[in-house]
C-alpha cells in the first residue's frame, strides 16, 4: 500500500500567502495597540500626564487587547507553518527554550494586565508594577519572535549553530538580522499605539495631545529604524528594488504620512484605514525580504499543490459565520452600554 | 529526520504532558463550564434566584481568567511544544489539517470574544442578551472540540486516510464519534466538579444544599456519559492495537485501569454529595477535582501511549521515522537522512532513533537498562527493538549504525560487573541478570514467557542454551555476560522451570 504524501500545500500558494499576510497585519494592529498602548500608558502614569480615570479606561482595555492579539496571532502562525515548516521549526528548535518560554511570558503578561485592570477598578489608580511586568513579558515575546523568525531565513546559520550546540539555548547571533527589525516593530507599535491613544482619548485634550506626540515621534523613530533595517539588507537590496515590494513599501510610507495628516484633522476613520493599508504594504515588503533571503535555498513555489477545496469551503463559511456572530454580539454589548449610558 | 533535534535533558513525554494535560483539562472545562453557566443562569433567572446569579457571576470571573489566559495560551503552547518535540509529525498534521485548524480558529475567535462579553456583560446587558451570548460561547467552544477531536483521533486511528489521503477520511476516523461523545461527557463532568469546588466554600445553607445537589448531578451525568463512551472508544480502536496493548503494553493498560478506578471513586463521591449536600466540605470537593484531573490525565496518557510505536498510526513512528520510507532507511541508513548534524555521528543517531522516547537516566532511562552489559548486547537489543516489550518502533538503520548507537550508550553506562552494580548474588543476581538480559523481551508470567522451556533442564543444559542463544529465535542476542552472572542466571532459570512444574 502506498501511503499518502504529506509534503504538499492544501491550497494554492497565493491563497495561503494572502491569508498569512492579511491575518498577520490584523495581528499587528492588535499587538501594536497593546504594546504601544502599554508603553504610552505606563509612561503617562509615571509622569502623571493624564487624569487617573483616563488611564484606568485604557487599563481596562488591555486584557481584551491581549485576547485579540493572541487570537489574531494564531492564524498567521498557522499559515506560516504550512509554507515554511522546515525553516520555522528548525529555527525554533535551535532556540527551543527561548521559544517555549514565550508561552510563560505571555501568560504572565496576560495575568499582569488583568491584575492592572482589576486593581485599577478596585483602588482607582493604575498598577504600574503590573504594567511593567506585562511590558517586560511583551518585549520578551517580541524579541524572541524577531530572533527566531530572522534565523528561519538563514538555514545555513541554523546548521552552523546546531553543530555547535543542541541544547536549544542558542540565540540568533546575527544581531543585524533581528535587532533593527525588532526595534522597528517596537517603535512601530508605539506609533500605532499613539494613534489609538489619540483616537480613544479624542475628547480629552491632554490624552489626544499625548497620542499625537507618540504618533509623530514614534513614526519618525520607526522610519529611521526601518531605514536602517533596509540598509542592513544591503546584499539583497538590489534584488529588492526590482520587486513589486518596493512599490508597496513606497505606497505604505506615503499612506503612513497621510494617516498622520488625517489624524491631525481628527478624521480617525480615514487615518486608521490608511495606517492599516500602510501596515499591509509593509508586511508584504517584509514577506518579499523573506523570499529574497531564502532564494537559492528554498522556493515556496516548488511545493506540490493538492488543494483541499471542501475543507477550505468549510473554513470560509465558518469564517463568515464567525464574523456575523461577532458583529451580532458586539451589537448586543454596545447597545446595552448605550442603553445604560 | 529533516529537522534538528532538541537535546533537552528532560524527557519529551514529560514536557508534552506538562503543557498538554493543563490545556486539555482547562479546554474541556471551558466547554462544560460554558454550558453550566448559561443553563444555570437561565434556570436562576426563571426562578428569580439572585443568590445563584451572584454565585454564577463570581464563577464566570474565575472562569474567564482561567480559560482565556491559561487555557488559550497552553493551547498555543501545544503548538509550540509539538513543533519542538516532533516537527515531522507536526508537519504532517499541518499540511493535512490546516483548514481544520483554520476553522477551529474561527470558532476560537468567537469563543474568546463571547467569554469576554459574557463576563463584562453581567451588569450591563439585558438578561436575554446575556443568555444569548452565553449560548453562543458554549456552542462555539463545543464546535472547536468538534474540529480538534477529528485531528486528535486521526493520530490514533487514521482509518481509510492511509489509503486515500483524503481530509474527511482521516477526520471522521473510527474513533471520532466515541471520542467526541466521551469528551463532551468529560466537559460536563469537569464543569460539575469545578462548580462543586466553588459551592463547597459557602456556609451550610439552603442555597448550598440546592447548588451542591444540582451541581453534583452535572458531574454525575458527565461521568456516566464519559464512562460509557470510553468503552465505546475502546471498542472502536482497531482490535490489532488493543490486542497488542493488552499483551505487551503496560503503560496504556495501567492508565486504562486507573481511569476505571478513578471513575468509580468520583461516582461514589458524587453520590455522597447528592445525599449529603448541605455540609459538603471543601476537602471533598478538592479530592473530587484532583480525581477528575487524574482521571483525565490517565485517559490522555492511555490515548498517547496506546498509539505506540507510532505518532500517527501506520504512518509515522514515534521517533519521526516515516513508514513509507522504510526501504530507503534500510538501504542507506538513518545518518544519510539526518539533515542537521552535530559532528558526532553516534550522538546524532542516538538522538534521532531513540531520544524522542528515552533519556539516558531520567524519563524512560536507558542507562539502568544497560548498566553492566556490553556493546555487543546493546547493539543486538537495538537491532531487535521491534520485539521488545512496550511496542517499540523497529530499528531501520544499518547494522553499523546500531553498533554506533551501542557505542554511544556503552560510553555512558556503568562498566562494572552487574553483581557489583546491584550488590546481589545467587538467585537474586540471576533475577537481575534475567531482567537485564532477557526481561526486555520475555516477561515471566506475561509477554513471551519462555519459562516452560526450562522445565526439567539441568544447569548444564541451560548453560548450553545460553551458548547458543543467538540461534534460538528472531532477534535473540548472544549471551555475553561474565561467568558469575552466567551461574546466577542459570540458577534463576532453573527456579523458573521449577515454578512452572508446580
């Protein structure tokens, strides 16, 4: 009896890639709100920039933001593993302990956010300690993700590291690969966090101003880090500028600036949409970098495709139902809140 | 063998269990607890029972914290850990069942949102809207079980998938339905046990009496469903697997027996709760909870261990070796297939062939099994791995590779004579020598018991048998022990023969 082959893609590559990029962007939105939000709120709480009720309002949002970040992070990880299992698992194994501790760090950060929210409700002020713990947890996760996913793009490095040590205690030594990438992500989170702080606090001048400052300063710093990261990719840069990703990146940068403009005009809907599309463009550009780094060692287009359209239809139908149910539940919840108000 | 090997000193089985047991416990509780909350809330609202509503609100806060944080994240943790421990099997699952997981993800998103809205909505939403969200939570939580159950059961009983490779053939496999019903029963039972724990903290009162009685009914109903469908589950597993387990696999059979005894104990305690609800002490509720955990842990241990020697039955062995590539391995050996090399061929072979299940001196240790033996004996055992008790995967590498693994192990074992290591002599030393040299394949009174063949044989006859041991059957090694062990072993074999006579 010939056994089934498992080395196939269950849908065309473009479909899996699209799902990966879109869900990853959604994850980034939630993650940026959370990470950037925690940094800004913590900073504001330490410097006593806002009144306590506004800080507490943000504090109450963080557990839900964490839930959204985790939930929206599952899908892109899933789709990434379908196309790049050998790269991702191999890199994760070399840094096995760091990778596994991500779960512990997220659980600690999550409980710390709940503690901050519950304590805030109870005593009427923000628990800075809980927020610091949560922030450390989130920064750890972001560092490990940058380190492991950057390593996954360098199979030869994984081979070399593994030959040195098999304990799973190795960290990606290619600082240039992950540090600027990580820095850009964190500063980007501060930027998007600034947008959300300004939007949610639009009726409180101090909060809006703080959000604006973080949005602007964050964008400048994130752009500088992004530029430095781009320059660190010198060996693949010539190839990169000949891909559609360079246009995506250009449009993304322009849209970021546009989002700033509309933020100043307090048109948060347009500003937010531009920011989201800009992030999508950057995620696509980053995806192209991954392909260029893996060129000659792995080509995702080489996968044999054996589409499972029936199961895919099940996913699609359930996805639509889930969206409808989510909309229905939020309507119930917010309608009740409106009624209560 | 396409992946690096994570060389952690802790046994893979323990690492997996730590995360998986916590997750399966909380995730089942999350489903049953959701149903308990909404059904009980509906009942309380109809009866205009504010005490119960207050009890439920408290319950839902802890429920949300445990399920949304630890439950959800240990679920992600299972992904992380299986990718580290058995990336090859994870790759098989991900390629075949990505749309199953993606579908489960859509349910998970709704489940998480519903749990948050339900918790935050107690004081803000109308009763009808709150109940509606509660129902949505339960339905979507249960639907995620409907999906993940297909993937979990696929690993034990892939059914027709092995022939067709079809998603649905693997998904709706022979153990799918019994497992789904059983897990649904477990969900109800755990919800009942948890609510009993919370209720036990209340002072003796009418409220406590009716809550304990009502909640114990949940636990009992769940237990009955789970216990009956566990039998159905056992019957749905192909007879070849269960027969082998009964014959040579102690771990799953022990785990199965634990589930039976624990079910009886839980049942008895729940009946006591029904009869004496007013003063239910917290200690009893804690014991019930611990028993519930132990029951479920035992069942999961049974499910994982009865799959041996496979990680996916008939498709991939526990060490990630693909059944379809048997011929390739036999021809070229393992080493040629190992993608990530450490520079130490023997260590690489040991890691990929053995280390997924065995450590040297921790979890399922090999050192004590080989202490006092020699390279030739170890190599012979490795080559005959498929014959060992416990249902081991076959060794598909070359003879030279078996020698290299033997060499690796030999360098790490105790080289003193067995008598010195175990500080025994006479029959006791013989019994120890039997355990080490023979007991891996021949269990006295059990699997491949050969005691009968020693009946009436003299010491010289038995010594002669040891001399020709390699020719006595498939996989039998040469006897390579020293003279002291030989004398002791022969004496012990004689006692075995005499015991049969009696």
